[in-house]
C-alpha cells in the first residue's frame, strides 16, 4: 500500500510557499478553524491522522507520529498515519504534542518515504535533531497561539497584570503556561 494522500496545501507548505503566519492561516482555512481554542485534533483528523491514547514504556515520552506506506501496529490496529499520545498527560500537553507532530508532518515529512518521530522531554539530541525539534515546537506554538489572534487578545486584555493575562490565555486557548511565555518572548512581549 502507498502512503495516505497528502493535501495540496500541505505540499505547498512543505515547499515554503507561505510565511509561518501564512501556513497557519492556510491550515485554518482548509480545516474550518475560525476561533480559539485552536482544535488541533480537528486539524489532525482532517489530515487523516488516527489519534491513539496509551501509556509509553519509556518515561518522558509525550507522543509518537507515524506517516508511512507500511502500517504501524498499535495494539493490533494497523495504522498508516497516526499520532500516539500519552494518556496521562493533561489536555493542554496533549494538544501541544498534536500541534508539534503536525509541525513535523507539515515541515519534515515527504511523500516518498516513511516518517517516524518520537517526542520526548529531557533526551540528549544532536544539533540537527535539536534544530528539527525546535522547528516543530515553533510551529506548534504558532498553531496554538497564532500571531494575529494572540496579539488582538493581548490588546483586548492589556489592562490585566501579566500573570493574570498569562493565566487567562492558558484557560481560553487551552495551552500550557510555558507555551504562553515562550510565545510572549517570540512576539516581543516582556
């Protein structure tokens, strides 16, 4: 069997046709995302990913992504495109993991070869592995907290002290505090 179909807009993203903001807006347009919190599970489903929840043998594993022409056997299920999530993680961590794995799918997968990625914390990485993981993290943060939405949101609630604003963003966008703080840094909010 061959790999599942890759939509044309994903192929365009892989060819760097758009800016990061353009990538995010294209994904939202194609997947019917109109407001926050960003439903990355809906995006994954639109891309024909199966989401599977389980417990990993190795500690600090947040998730696994597979896109291949051969099936990945998961508990007797044969999956050609899948994201496996740690069922013990919070919904915010699971959403970031899905967004991170979608980043790999958009930025690093190719139609002519299988792609396997395991997302974990605290592991040693080569310089090239770190660069690829940083790209997927940056994509995930942009997907969950898109620049246009988060800037408008910050302007709307600019009267709040920073700690309260961060807490409100976490609640309203269903993201972890670290994601918000990193995004603030990327957008120049101190």
